[in-house]
C-alpha cells in the first residue's frame, strides 16, 4: 500500500528564497497533522502537495502520485479547505458547493444532491439558500468544509480549519472531522496552529521548523508507549515493593525520597501495582501516569532544532 | 451522506468527462448573467439593429412592398459586400459595448474572495478556467456578430435567388474570420483587465481607456512625426482595415486615409499581439497562490 505522503529531498523555492529545504520523510497514517510555527513552511508544503508550487528539487507524493508530474490525477482525489477566505460571495451556499462539485466532475443531479447533503451534514442546512457573503466567519469555515467533502475525495486537506471559530463551533468541527475520518477510508492532512486540534484528530504528526522537518511522530505509538510509564512517590518498604514489581516483569528505577519510575510490560495493569503496594504495606502518595502531550513533543522538536521561539 | 442520515459517505458514482468541465463555468456564468434584467435588456437592444437590417433586406428584395411604400430600387443600397461591411461594423461595436458590461466581472468575482484556489485544487487547470470564461464571452459576442450576420446572409440568399449565394459565398470567410479576431481580442482583453482590476466600473473604464487613449496617442505621434504608423495603436482602425480588405471594399465609414499605408498582415499582427499580451497577463494573474518576491 502506498504511503499517504512521501517526501524525497523536497526543496521548494519561491520568489528567489528557499522555503522548504530538502524534506525527506514517509507518513503512513490516515490522519496526519502538520505543525510548525509561523513561516515554518506548512502552507508551502500543502500548496506543493496540491501542485500549486513546483519543487525545485526532489519530489512529493500523495498516495503514490507525484504532485508535480501527476498533478491532475492527484487533485482528482483531493478535497481542499484553504486557510483564507475562498468563496463566491453572491452565490447561495448550496449553489456554491454544487458548482464546486460539478467542477470536480460530478454530474448535475448528483452534484445538487451531494451539495444539499454536505450542507446539512456540516450543520448549515438552514442557511444553505443564503449568499455565502452574508455568512459569519464560522459559517464560512463550514461552507469551505462542505465544498471540500461534497465530491467525496480520498484525501482531505484542511488548512487551519478552526480559524475564527468559537469553542462550541470548533468542537463541532473537530467532531465532524473525526466522523469523516472514521466513516470512510479518507486520508486526512490537517494543518493547524492549535495543538489540540491535531491531537484530537490525527494519528501522525509532521513538525516543521524553518522549512525543515523537526520531527515526525506517530501519536498512536506514542500514546501506547506512554500508557505504560508511571512515576510514583511512595512511603514504606521500597525495596520489596520494587523487587515484587520486577518479578512481574516491570522495570524500576528508584530515586531519593521514595520516588520510583516504573515501566510496565503490556501484560501488567495499573491495578496490580496498587495490589502489590497494599500487600507490601507501601503507601502510594502520588502517581503520575505520564503522558507526553503533543505540546511536549512539539517543544522537544523545537528545542532539538534550536530554541523554541514560542510563536505558536 | 443522505440528508436524513447526517453521516459522511464517499462518492462512488459516475464522473463527467474531464474535457467538458470547463463548460460548467460557462453554464453558471450564463445563469448569473440572465438573472440581471439590465443584461437581458442590453442583449435585446444589441439584436435590434439586426432586425432593421433584416427588414431592409426584405424590402430591398420585395418589389410589391417597394411599390406599396412608393420606393424605387435605386433608393436602396445594394445588398452586396458594402452592406455586409455596414452590418459587421455596427454589430462589432455593439459587441464592444456588450463586452464592456459582461467582461469586467467575469474573473474579478472569483479573485475578490479568493475562490481561485478552490477551482485549481480540483482536476481543473488554469487553461480550463480561461477556456470556461472565454466561452462565455465568445458565445455571447458571437450571438451579436457573425451569427446574425450569417443569418442575414442566408436571408439575402433566399430572397435574391438567381445564384446570388454562389457569387457571394466568399463573404462567409471575412464574416467569420473578422468576427473571430474581434471577439477573441475583446474577450481576452476584458478577461485580462478583469483579472487585474476588481471593481466593475474601474475595469469598464480601463477597457475604454485601452481602446481610445492609445488611438489618440497614435494620432498625436502621427501628427508630430509625420507618419502613419501611429495607427498601429488604434485597434478599432486595425480591425476596420482587416474588414475592408477582407470584403475587398474601401468605404468612407471604414478607412479615412490611404488604405495601403499599413499592410493587412501588420494589422492582423497587432490584434494577435494584443491577444498574446492579454494571455501573458492572465498567466501572471491567475495563480492559486501569489508569490511575493524578495
């Protein structure tokens, strides 16, 4: 099976400046998040994947299709929701989506049907006959999502989808994105400044900094690994407690003041740690089920490639 | 993704052929145009001269009507090449006015709110986009230039009889060719202006300026230098020159000076150059993403 995105020494120059510096990486997950500070090259990467910019060196592939040489074939698989305003203000919402679906190749009747369905699906059913120019910012975002999904794409590219949305609208949009991802075999590429948006919807993250890959992180594996890592603060017989845990297959590291770090194998559950502690008369005063948040991963990536400038 | 189910379903139905998709733009543009009463009125008005020309042809070929109206055959301008030059001149000027109303908004509406990336992120190229927009103007301007002109030609052929059609069949070529270059130049020029200027009134003004200011500058140049090459900046004059040569008839309302002073291939070259320049402007302006240099 082709990876979702494959970058090989991808270099993109715009206006005489190199924006992307030889990106190389393979992203196999169905839902990929694109993170990075302002000016990191996220939008340039998306535009290159869509064939809007030609690589000066290297290549970018989406589902095995080269963005430069097979641009048209690739774009026939894509639904794109741009970051900035993108609509035809005088058209009614449903006509606008129908228009876009017809350009994607849907016959008139199907385009009409899908446009209505997409509008109702994103929650704008009541406003579908109003001109798009009269919509609020949040409604325009939803209209952009509707036009991106109406033709049933295989790859959905969302550039800052929650921009300008209030918290309930943002929550609803994130739920929609998750629903779309789960209801079909659609691949998702989501670029956002909001780490939470990416964390809630994506399985893999590509972090860019200054046009270079700072990190590629599989969030699913990261979550699985973190689930088995405990930090404990105990009072009592540490030695017997740790040796019993080691007998169960755990790895323990003992520090001062009763602090213990435990890495548990998959077969051991947390309740067994409590049971051992109770049996050995050890009080567990604090338990930190360590979970590397995406924020930690992002900040680590920023530190590895230079000081994080906190521009997120 | 049925409405009542409110869930997402991928599309698995048939797709239209890729080559035909540019016509979606044309269809939607026409639907929008015909919503405007002013446009419908303008279109009707632009076809009224054709009705007069048709009436004239009918009377010129009908002795009974001439008798009833107490007119003599010598009062009539013969329905020959000169008459068709007159029709073409009137209708191409009507086309110019129609183009000034329709052309300026054709691309500007998409650029104003950044809709272009939505078109170009689909299996739809910039060429398809320009073709779709060009087809709107092409069809519209055809409807007021060569189509009515050929209908009048057919009417005359039918009424004149006596083999008139065979002796005048050559006129079909200048009717179609001259209309084609005029339509192409007007359409591309107004699309280029529309891609550059977003306000309708400014864009319409820009089209008028492009036609009349260089012509005036050209005449000034002619007067100062004592040459005739300044007329190359007068696109309407270049078209009239092509028209007159195409119909092999020099008339007072077309060419006011020596009609051999500028060779016809040069006149064609000027109009083709304007078309190419417009295409270059469209190529620069129609980008999914603007790149800032520096």
